[in-house]
């Protein structure tokens, strides 16, 4: 459906969604803890021509250039123990 996933060698925490009408980015996770306990925030902007949009798109292109595109989710390694501990500690 047009979604691309990249793994970056940098520490990136921002979630970014871009379409023809809107740009959304921020730290919000889609979990009960994120919505109920944590103070997370996303910014929503109209996707219109602006200096901000140009700068954002340049930054995205730079980050993608340094990242690895994930084309097969089966190749992504998932450590259940580490994920549990991260969820427990955060």
C-alpha cells in the first residue's frame, strides 16, 4: 500500500507520516501506555509549499540515504525478551 520502512544507523525516535495533504511527526506511539500514561506529542501540518516542507523533505532524503530499506519483514530480527524489558522499564 505504498508504505516504506527503513532502519537507520542513527537513533531516531520520531514517527513521520506524509501524504499529499498532511504531514504528521512526533513521538506518539499507538499503545495504551502512550495514550494513558506518557506525555507524547505529534505535530500536524498542512502539506503546502513552504521553507519548512523543503527542509523536512531534504532531511528525510538524507536519512533515507543512510538507512536500509526493509523489503521483507521476515528478515527483521525481533527479540521478545528485549522488547518486554524495554516495555517494562519505559
